[in-house]
C-alpha cells in the first residue's frame, strides 16, 4: 500500500507520519529547497511564521483543546512542539527553527517515508493527499482548477508580523510581564501615553502600503488582520485589540497605560521578539518609521519586516466530505489551510485525520467517528457542511461544537466543561485510533 502526499507543511508532515506509523508506504513530495514561496525562510518542513503560531495551550480555549486531543492521539506536530517550546505564559510558543528541524528529521528518518524534492505539477495516480497549503504553486493550482471546476477556489490575504532584536529594545521604557500576571513574565510590554498613541495611530493609518495585486480590506481574514487595516476601523480599535492595556500594570506607575504593545519571544534563546498582532503589508521603510514611534522601539533593529501574501482555499462544503476526501474522486484527499481550516494547529489536525482515515480505509477498516463534540470532528464537519452559504476559513472555536446539555455559569467554566466532554470522548477513541 502506497500513498503520495504533496506538500510537507504541518498538514502534510502530520499526514505522512500517521500513515507511516500504520504501515503505509508514503512518498512525500516537497518543492523546497528547489523552489520556495514568499512565506518560506528555510529548507525545513513544517515552517512557522512566528513563535506563537500555535496559540493558546489552555483548555478553556478551543485551540488548547484541539492541541490536547492531538497530543493524546499521538500527533507528530504536538510532540515536536512540546519538545521545542519556549515560555509564553498560557500559550504554546516554540523555537521556530528548532521545531521545524525536529519535524523534518523525524519525517525523513521514518523507514516508511520516502521524500522526493521538487515541484509537483501533475496530480499523481493512485491514493493522493494534496497538502500544498495556501501558497500552492501556479502550475499545480491550474491542474486543481481544471479538476475541481472554475468556481471552487476562493482566496483571501494573510499577513505576518515583524521581528526585532531583543538587544535593540529600550527596556528603560518597557517591562517584562504577562497579562494579569498569569504564568511567567514572558512578554516585553511597551507602554504608550494617550499623546504617543495618537501620533502613532495617525502615522499608521496614513502610512504607504506595499503594492499587493488585488488587495482590498474586505478580503482580509478577520483572525489575521493587518494592523493598519484594523487601525482604519477607528482611533480606539487597537486599544481593544492588540494594544489592549487591560491586566498590564506598568511597575513604574502602578497603573495601566493608555495602550501597550506586547513583544513575544520568537526563538528559544530570547534574542528575537515578535510584535504581537502587528501583521502588516506596509512598505518596509514605512514599517521602520511608524513602528519606531513606539517609545521602547525607537532604536529597534528589525530582523524581518512584516509581509503580506495571498492565501487560497477551496469551496470545501461542495467538494469534500468530513474526512477531507474529494467526493467526486475519493482517492484524492486534501489537508491543511487550503481546505478552509485556518491556523497551523487546525492544519495539523486535518492532516492527522486524513492520515488516520486513509490508512484505515487501505487496511479495510471502518472510519473512526470523531463527533462534533470533539474539536477534530467539529473542524471536519464544518468544512463539509453544505448548509454554509458563504464559506470562509475558520479557526477552531467552541461555536462550531454542540452546546452543553446543561447551564454552566461563567464562560471559562462553560468552556472547561466543553473540553472535559470532548476529552472523555477522545479517551474512548484512543484504542481504535492509535497505531
């Protein structure tokens, strides 16, 4: 039994691992290092844009639940993430290069996985998983368009935040701490007075943007919005979003500042920091000019500027079933963000489910029923829900899972109960799922 997988991002790597662990021979095709997209920096598999791309690790948060489900079911991505994590309060942040290197080494070292470099321009014969991500190469995208039809591919724009050298941050104008003092003091907090914020906001909303063909504000995914697009929605919008000062008391004054820019470690050594929530497509000189108006960053050295790129996703409710299989041609499955699961953890979850179910089908076993009460199941049922009239990419959230059958007071308590219910189901499925 043999399966071809195109793409070695988080979804493709996870899928390859799950198939290989179940005795299936895998040919994994990855176009790096011969060809890269604008979002790629290294030759490693499973490359992340920033250290905190895996987001919250708390069970009161839906993505925290999704990670715990994957942990308990033997996920490669979660195993490598936990092994390379860096402190970030209640979030699962990782050393990006260490994480990607570990995933790459484990995938390449598996005896059932053969890695073939180079761009794929044709859909292979036989069992195939397409996990080429939101930046699928033009040649393959044209093949998919011919296979799927003209009206089945949509797109939106996504953005990544700038990185600065830790040693260039003015710590006399900043302090270390986490919101409400939760966890350890992992964030650099850069306060702004009302006057400083006003000048910054004015500069941000009038700064020159880089040319991005076809870009419109309405095409930006709400969960990854460029900071300048958010700022244009109103003078105080940022103060209720990424610059929210709640729970952050400046130790020099004992009070919450008017606005706070948070910086988060991007590598294990703590030498590089990410501007939290500052995804952007401003021109590079404008990024330096405007972001240097943040007092603690007046002399910041930028090691990477923010970038903007197009993400492509399928009209999945029309095309795919709950196991990410192409309904018109079940030998072909899709995995990752191109299916409409938004986020790295969600992509890994889709790859996990495709790998498990493809292996079971090839071995003549029935599919595992991941119900909507589980985060893994809820994602698969969301992307295949034909009643959705305007399909858009979706992060995992408790809103796409069934409510509890009883009232629980308090949002955190309710979410904790939803997670407890899900994990009880996952425990009951472990014996069937684990190889």
